[in-house]
């Protein structure tokens, strides 16, 4: 039986907060969490975490990846480092893989994004 989120005490926005949570005292990419770490931080099982996301548009992993890409986009727009440094800061170890993900999400390569961001202001 499917239990509504309201009965679980979780509003829709709480699901994103669940995934965006960081380990206390964590910094940068080390603070980014996988499913197991998110579940442990909230004292629920990994299975329960995935159940909570069953009817959401993104899986837990996809939500984590989306949030990391958004943080990269913000850092690129603000000029907070090179593409490789920003990608590594947010847990993308392979620059080519990061560039492919970024282009798919935002329609331009990460090295061009600061120019695109300035134009759209």
C-alpha cells in the first residue's frame, strides 16, 4: 500500500532537502552524498529512501547529479575557478564526462557557460 508523503511527514520540498543534506562538518565534494550516505544521515534505509522517490520525476541518484550540476553552473557563472577545478570540487573526477553531462543539461559546454550567463543577465 502506498502511503502519501503527507502521512510520512515529508512535504515534496523535503525530498529534495533529504538529498541535498550534507554530512555535518562536510566540505565540497566530500560533502556530496550517495544514496547510502543520505539514507544513513537521515536514519532510514536505502530502500526506504528509494521508496520515497518512487513517484518523483528524478531518482535519488539523478537528483544528486542534478544538484551537483547546478552547483557547478553557479560556480562557473561566478568565475570561482577553472572548469576542471569546479568539476572536481563537486565530485566529477572525469572532465570529459562532466562536460558531456553539463552540455546535456544546459545546452552549452561548461567553458562557454560564463559568457552565456553574462549575456542572460
